C-alpha cells in the first residue's frame, strides 16, 4: 500500500544563548555562548492551504524553548542538552521528527579549533488508540483482522495489538446489520492529521464510503486517542475535521469494551477529567455489546 508522504521541513539555525554547560568548574562558573540549529519534520500541506498558524509550528515559540534550555540548569554534557531540546520540540503535536545540532565554539579543547558540535535526531513515538468497526461484507470479523494487518504495514505505525472482537447492536442511523468491533493499540511517529489520512486510505481500500451518517459500512477506523492523557505527548484538538480525544468515545460501549479487554488500565480524557475506562464501562452496559467467541 502507499504510505504517507515524506513530511516537509522547517529549519531554524543559529539560535544563540549564554549557558553554563560543561564538565569543568570554570565552564560552570563563567559560562559561554552556545548555538543551536534545528530541522523539524512537519506536514505543512494544511498550513499552505489555510494560511492558519494553528496548522504549522510556531518557530518563535520553538526558539524560546531552545533559549530556555540553553540558559537553564547546568549540565555536564552538551549531549544531554541536545537531548532535552529534542524532547521539548517533539512535545509539539505536529512535529514528527527533529534534528538538533548544538554548537559549542568556545569549548576548552586545548588546541586550535573552529567548533564542537553534537548532532542528534529523534522521532515522535507516542501511543495511539484506533477503533475498528464493520457490518457489511461476507465476514466483518475477517475484515477487521485484515484491516489490522493493513495497519501493521502503514509507515509510522508500530507495535500493533488487536483486541478481542465484539458484536454490537447498531446505534442511530438506518436499519442495518449488527456490527463487529475491535480496538487497536499501537505506537506512532505520525502527527495526528497524517495518521488520520493514513486511516482513511485503509478504509478506502476496503470500499468505505460516507454517503449516510451512521450508516452501514464495510470498514470504519476512528482515531480515539493520541499520546498519554495528561502528559506532554497528549494530542488535544477541537477542530471539526479531527477532534481529539474522540468526543463520543466515553459514550460508546463498542469502543470501551474492546479497549478495556486489551488494556485494563486504559485512561481516557473526558473534558477536563482523566477517567479509567473501567469506570466508564458501567455507563454503557445497556448498549448490547457482546464479546465474540
């Protein structure tokens, strides 16, 4: 299958600040000038189409983060400082990878030299929850198994685990067959928007159409949660095209039951609260969700 396209890049060079990083006492006491070059891998297609700052990375904020780390607590190694900068940049949900080059041109090397640099590359790696459902075709259960295999081949998705399968009575929409549902847990390096497009591509391979809201479908893939709730990796979005976490997941037994079956300690954000999925299950107990087999 065709994977997501190579992301675009934002380069920020020569961010400079005075810091006190080094092994020697003189470095910690007197300090010296450091500078940083960054390359951020980001999908800029939406920003190019909308001219909206929310669809890109604010590099002024990134630069301020870099300066705060350079001017922050002293570290013995510039390798540590470079790693801290990379981690801070990757906390921005749209950044999929970052390259950090940290310059220490005044290092006490003891011989003539021009510069000392440390270069690190880090990729986004966060947990993701995807809900699967199908109620058309000869064998919806087989469809979900095949869909999970397709997801395993999506570039940027890894460590996939498929939950047990459940059957669910349709909720809302026209009369239609019973659904087969499951949840996939995985890790991803993709920004949420690119991951959503990858899920839509898999749906299309199974003949998914969106003609009738809540209508029958050959395959439905919903992005439920990206990142760890309450931590810096959590992606929160209120955009109509991609609301995260999924705004109705806490009301859907066909999401909560398979999710709990594969991760008994799962937690979901509901508004400002972080709630265990186990505590949400009693509220959907009357929705006719049944484990298969």
